[in-house]
C-alpha cells in the first residue's frame, strides 16, 4: 500500500520530457534525411538535364553538318541536271513560247518553223521535240510534216503525246479532234495501273469539254475498265475493303468532355467513344456527299485550270530525269528541315506515296471522291466518280455500319474506385445508388474495425507507465538498473499512447472521408446515369442516319452529272 502511494506521487515529468526530447530528435533526423533525399533527387534531375543537353548538342551538330552537305549536294545535282538535261528545258520553253506567241499572233510562221526544226535536231529522242514540230507544222499548214512529226512523238511516248494534243485541241476549240486524242490516251491505259493524269480527261469528260459524243465514247472505256476489274477473283471484296478503309479514314474521335462522367467512370468508354465516332460518320458523309452532288460547277475555272495542266505537262520532268530530281528533292527537304535527315525522309516518303504515278482505276475514283485535293479532281469529276463507285460505296458503307453495330455493348460498366456496377439504359439509378451506399458502409465498417484499439490496450499502457514509475524509484537505489527500466517501459508506454491517439484521429478522418465518398459517389452515379440516357439517344439518332446516306448515294446516276457545254470561242491555233 505504501509503495502504491509512493508511485502515485512520483514525479514522472522528467521522464516525459526526456521522451519528448528523444521524439523531437528523431523528427529532426527524419527531416535531415528528407533534405538529403531531395538533394539526391535534384542531383539526378541535373544529371538528366545535362545528359539531354549533351544529346541535344550532338544532334544539333550532326544536323548542321548534314545541312552543309545538303546545300553542297543541291548545287552539284542541279549542275548535273543542267549538264545532262538542260536541252530538255529549252524544248519546254520553246513549245510554251510557240503556244503563247500564236495566241497573240506576234510571230511569223517562218520564225516558228526555223526555231522548232533546230529543236528537233538538237533533241531527237525527247518526245516533246517532235510534238513541237507537229504543232508548228499544223500552225504553218504543213500536213505532211505534221503527220510525220506526230507519229514520231507517238512512238517516243504515246500517252503523253495523246494527252498533250487532247489539251491543245480542246484549247483551240476543236472538240472532235480533242475527243479522238482523249480516246486514244484512255485506250492505251491499263485499268490496274492508271496514269494519274487520267483525272484530266475525266475532268474534261464530266464538264462536257470533249464535245457532244464524249459521253458515249469515254463512258464505254470507263465501263469496260470497271467490268474487267469486276471479273477478277476477289476484286469485289478487295474493293469493299478499300472503301471501308477509306471511309473509316475520315473518323474523328469524340471528345472525352462530351460525356465527362462516362469518360472518367466507365471502363466501357473507349468502346462507346469509338462507336459514337463511327455513328457520327453518317451525318458527316451525308452532308459531304450532298455537298458534292449539289455544289455548282465552275466550268470557266476548269478551262483556265486545264491551260495550267497543259503548261505543267509541257514543263514536267521526264522519266530520265526522275532519279536526279528525286535526289534533289530529298536534299531540299533536308535543307528545309534544318539538317534533320530522318524528318526529311519521312516527308519524302509521304510525297512519293501521294504522287505515285500509276494506281488502280478504282483507287483513282476513291481518291476523287474522298481526297479531291490529292488528285486535283474538279467537282464535276467528283460527281462522276461518286456515280461510278456507288455500288462499292453502298456495300462498304453497309459493312461499316454492321461492324460497328455488332460492337454495341448491352451493358455499360460503372467503376468508382473498387465499386463496380452495370446499366443498360440508366433506368436502374436507384438500385445502383442503394447498392453503392451499402458497399460504402461495408467498406467503412471494415476499415474502422481495422483501426480499433487492441483488446486491453489501455490497461497495458497504464501498467507500463507504472513500471516506468517503479524504475524511477529504483534509480535512487541502483541507477544502473533503474534508468534502463525507465527508458524501456517509458518509451514503450509513450509510443503505444501516441499510436492510440493517432488511431483515434484516423478513425475520425476515415469517417469524414467515407461520408464524402458516399456523397460524391451518389452524385457521380446520378450524372453517370443521365449521360448513359443521353448517349443512347444520341447514338440511336446518329445510327439511323446511315439509311439517309445509302438512299442519297443509291439515287446517283452518271448521266445526270455530265455537263454539256455550248460551243466555245475558237482560239487562233489552226489545227
């Protein structure tokens, strides 16, 4: 009894102060460790920055070296082109000058004859030289020489010669002759490897610039190409897949902010977003095709454009020049990219694929409909290409619609942290909210139970404080035993008491967190269900628009988009 009295009046403040001092020192050590850790992290960041700076400098220096080589190489290539093919440029300039001078009537026929014959003598194996002689002979009314030169030009390059005189005859208002040259040009084509310049003939055809007979003659060639291609095994499937790929290429992903709750809380969102993007194509293509079919035709602009095409045909590089011209183009791109050869090669490959000379006729039609800028297709040509391709477009479109409809999920998943639920149309909002609140209550009870004090914890703490107090008394008799007893039992009691207080504080904090979780989760579910309803409505509306696209394309015919031009003003060229 006397011992209890002594312990009860014992002064434990010194022990508590020592323990607090020890705790402070531990906190200081932890703070010092955190500072050292931050210093190490900053050092790592500085090393990474130094590494990046060195790599950037090396890359910059390499690009500068490559830039210097590109500038030198461009000069060398151009000198080589001038040496090997400079006389080709002279021919090109001469034929352009003859066309312009004849229009203005400022050059004597004898001058034209002399100039063109000299060109033929200096450049005998270049197709444009005899073509120039044939043109000047027609101007000078020398039919025999014109025919000889024309046959020589055809021998050297049938396609380009036929296309050149198609455009020259059209330019001079000789539609009958233009039609014959156009027919000859198209007859020389392989439907599986069509010259890109065929688009020029299609432009003339669709705008009625080849005369009244053009519809029957040109259409017969186009239809024969399609018929022969359709007979090939697997062609129909390949064409359908080509159009599906082309149509899908116009896909634009839906912004996540459109349905923010679905995007944040639904694992199904990627599927839903992709489906809505495909369904949105219905509206996109309806107005795209409608705009093509209803857009007015600018024939006057096309006539001017065809003169530009004629000029480019005259000025374009020949096959012999292409290797050097390609090398020159790559070096120019390297220069434009400040020496970045990888970027230059990427751009070069893109240009090569875009400007591929020979393509499938059906691919040419596809490009005319969907990528008119790529092939310089006029609006009239787009209309014709759409009419010729409508069967493949409809088949591909139906395939695309069926494919995305097959992926429509019956249930849309909801995930809030570890809680999951499903809904088909948002109608089960109340049931999901109740299930969520039950889940939150179970989780809260489990977490609070994990933070409960161990059984008898409070009594254990009291006992160890008492033992620490006994240690104080022992210190008076034997400090070597008393001090360790005080430290051991005092530190243990203090740490247990501190942990108990932290658990109590954490239980209060946890209860607040779960209350926020319940409130926020309930709000999320309500907004989520509302977005599900809106999404289903929007998807259904957009999906139903697919039939309007099919009906629009189905009604298109080739004949309704062939324009018949009145007689044009005849130019001065006497063909």
